[in-house]
């Protein structure tokens, strides 16, 4: 295994982040959930700064990423980090790259005064759940739910203004 590095992404990495994010979506069975370089620039790494990314590289080629943003955890209560994506290309798995990315997110969280890193994982993702157990994550019987598309629009239509 060649050595790898982990570094914070910049706006110049937007196309790479979109490529890795789309590869993650396809692997997760979400090929319709594609995002673009322009969206990464606008919504994440640009002036709005909605999320941050750590990139794992081998010889200056990105082979994995962690996408995360601050969140308030009312269970603590306190600030923490929501990890939206953790992805390493298949040929590079099992050698510590995912762990290094997650460690970088944990370090960023603590440096910002945060108290937790949390994320969702599909119940069927046995390999991912085993990885998270190895880094010490608790695997409570919690479901991450969401509203999308028509369901989101329908409920928003009920808002009192």
C-alpha cells in the first residue's frame, strides 16, 4: 500500500468532491442523487460555506473523502458535527484511510469546541457498521428519517404563515 495523506479540501477541489460523492451515491444505490462541481462550489466550499470536506490522497489523486458540517446536538446539549459522507474508493479500503478521514473530522470537531460526531448508516451496510464499531462508535437502534420531494412540499404547504 502506498502512503496516503489527508487534507482539508479547497474550492479548487469541487470537481473531485462531486466525483467522489457521485461514486458514493452509486455504490449506495442512489445513482439519481448526483451533485455537480457547481453545487459543491456554491453550497459547500464557496462563500456560503455550508459544509467542509477532508480529502484522502495517494500521489495527489483523491481516493476518499469525508463531508461534514456543524450541528447542534440537543441530546448533550452542545455543538458537534454531522458527518454526511465517508467514502473510500473500493481498491483502497481496509488500510486505514477511512479511519484517518474520520480521525481528521474528529480533530476538527474538537478544535472547534464540538462535543460529538454523528452520522447515519444504512442497516444493511454490514461492512460500514463493522468499521464504525472498530473506531468505537455506538450503534444505537436509531433511524435517520427525512422528508424529500413531494412529501417535503406537501408538509411545507401546511405551514402557518
